[in-house]
C-alpha cells in the first residue's frame, strides 16, 4: 500500500445522496458540498473574507490520494467537527462512519448537513463526547480505517492515542497533524485556549486554557515503530498545487499527512 490513489476492486455502496452541484471530478467535493463553508469558520475563509481553498487542497491529500482505503470501509472519524470529513468519506465509498466530536453545536451541524445531503441515517453516527472517553468503548476490528485529522496536536496524550490505534486493529490510519522541527523524538508543549472551534476542549475545570503538544516527525516515527505501523508520508508537492494560499503550513512542512498501515493486520 502507498499513500497514492489506487484503482478500486469493489463497487462502492450506493449512498443515494444529493449535492449542491453536479458531480464532475473527485477533487471538487467541497464545491459540491458548499454547506460546510457555512457550518464552521475553520479552514473556510481567508483573512480578506474570501473563500479559502484550504478544504479543497486538504481533500486532495487526505481523500484523493487514498480513495481505495475508503471503499466499503467502516470508518472512525476522530474529532469529526461539523461532519465535513465524515461526509467526504461516505462520498468516497465508505460503508459506515462514526464521528466523535466534543462540541455539541458542531454535532448538531453535522447531523443537519448529512440530512440535507440525503445520506441514509444508517450510514453514519455522530456522538457528542470526549474522544478519550469513547475510544475504549469501541471493539477491536470495528473499523477498517481511522481518520485523525487536525486533532493529534491538540492533545498531550499521543501515546494513548496510538495505543488505541493499536488496540482497535484498524488496517489503516490517516493522521493529519501539525509537526515541529527538532532532533530526536520530541514534543513541544504549548498553551491553547478553548474559545475557537479549532481549539482543544477544556481539560481542567476552572482553567481557561489547556496544554497541548506538537510532535516532530521522529516522535511519530517512534510511535509507529512501537505500536507496529508502517508510515507513508503523503507528498504534498505532488498534488499539483500552484497556489499555496490557505495551505502555507503544508507548503512549509509544518503540517503533514501520514497514512499508517498496521503490520500483521487482520483481513478486511
């Protein structure tokens, strides 16, 4: 397996969904689902108020390069936000997605959006909960694919997250995260508030901020080795991006997309 797109060997389930525009290419997902520009301010607008291309560009690296992983997959969407990536996974052929999100208003938006797009209710479940309370409740083998997109660096519990990746026995994990520079396996700790939809949840009652940790590449490599994952780095330079507006962090290599493949994975 590689992080590159592969031809599908099975027919994707029929979703019977509607979109805002007629489908033309696999990479125009957010042009076809414009509602997600209204339900959250994360990654949607440029400083001048114009619409950001960030979501469309991230789609290329997260979904477009890995479409075969979604075909008929049972997916866990960690920190599912307003349902944008759950919807994208279903659109790419996932059989069922469970999204776990800690902010109730975002769960409400997610449910409304998938109803708006006509997705059958038995194809997805959104849970309003702290992901660390939910992860132990899932069964090993329940998911083929785990999406951990924009969450990993909003926590200090990186070992625990990988421990759950291992326990759940998903064949693949897509990990999209901010990374830092530094020699050896390190995590740089930062203070983060809770007032933005993109921020961490409150971790200590009565304290208005939380400590989060940004790992470097070597830390992710160490966790992969320890828990038995082979890592594949999506090459963002190969995505035919000519204008890096809105994705400067990927351009500057301060954010990366990894596809983790479990060694000795159970048959799908």
